[in-house]
């Protein structure tokens, strides 16, 4: 990679839908003049990979001409692999900001656990690189990304301007509406929700069984400060995310409830046995 231009922040862009996805092109177009952009993204879709890394076979980086005006590479690995390789082998330094997305489909609530988009951003945050994951609530390859681009640029500008923690990680979801119908953004919490899942069982031509995972998103959280509520009410949701999974409230509770009682049993000291040597025979 060429040396970073003086005073221009280095922005790493990645995703989990693959380097050919319209979402990553939309993200690049939204922020390309805000810094020196470098793209490292998977060579194929990696949705649902979470924080997986490749350890069983070699990784490959291939320069691509999909973004001819910048350094852009496709990677044979996962979204997390892309961030690791970008830092170590492409940039040879940590970027000033990592942007992941724009994902095709939502990553609100529990989706953050499974999302390759958010895991790429999380990997950056773990490495002291401020990061954001962007997702549009539309799975279509023909989705209109214009509203998502507006908010991606807005958030990126704020991240570059405000000197926040290097561990900062934001999960930004954009509702699938025209920009004129979006009411603004809200700083939210992650809603408590899950998927009610089942597996469809089918048979292949040889008669062997195979399964397709299916499920329904179920929201248990009616709070007006949750990401699910914000999106349902035409707001962009911005959720600050932590990668420390410690439940500190439960930690305090268990420290009290499970506190070990001191062993009051008095143990008698063990007498040291001294062997007396027999007198030597004359």
C-alpha cells in the first residue's frame, strides 16, 4: 500500500456479503472523500460467520480492479480474517477507522451475535481501532442504499471528528424507507429478542436427509429505547456495543451468594519424625 497521505485518515472498509455486493460499493461511495480508503473484503458471501477465523487452510489475498482508484483486495477467509490481514499485510499499520457493511439485511438485537458484519467491526475494536457496522433492513441485491449512505456518512464524520475511545464499536441499522421518511437516529440499547427456529427436513435425489434452518424473529422487548422499537418507528438505530461479555450484575451477586466460608477446622500440626541413627558397631 502507498504511504498514507498527510493528514488524511486511513479508513478500512470490509463486509460479510462479499466484495462484489452492492452494499460495500454504496459504503465506499458514501465516504470515499473523507479519508484514504482501503478495502479488504471476502471473495464470497460470509453471512452468519460471526467471529470465525480461518486456521485449517491458507488464506489468500487478491488485488481487485472493482475499485480501480484505491487499494482493494478480496480475501478467501472470513470477515474477521479480512481485518486481521488488512492490518498486518496490506496497511502495515492500524487504520484510523474501520467501517463494515453496508449489510444486506438487519443486524439488530440478537443478530449482532451471528453477524459477520459486526464481527469484522468488533475485531477492529478489539485491536484499538474505532469501528462501525452498517446494515440496511432489506435483503435484496437491488435495494436502495441512498438513505443508508446518508447515515453512513453522517456517523463516519462524527467518528472522525469526535475523539472517542479507540475501543468504540457501534451497530448502526437503517430502516428500509426513503430518506425523507426516516425521522432521524436514536442512540439505543440492544433489544431482548431471539429466533424461534426449526429445521425443514428434506431428501436429496439419493434419498438422504438434509435440513434447511428456518425461523421467526420474536421480540420480547417493548422498551422505547431499543433498536427494534427505533427501527419499527422509522428511526435509524445506533447501539454502542461491547466485546466484554461479562455479566457484572451477576458477578456481584455470585460473589456474595457463592462466597466460600473459611475452614474453621483446627488442624493439629504434624509432628516431625526424627530418625535416630543406631550406634555403629565397634
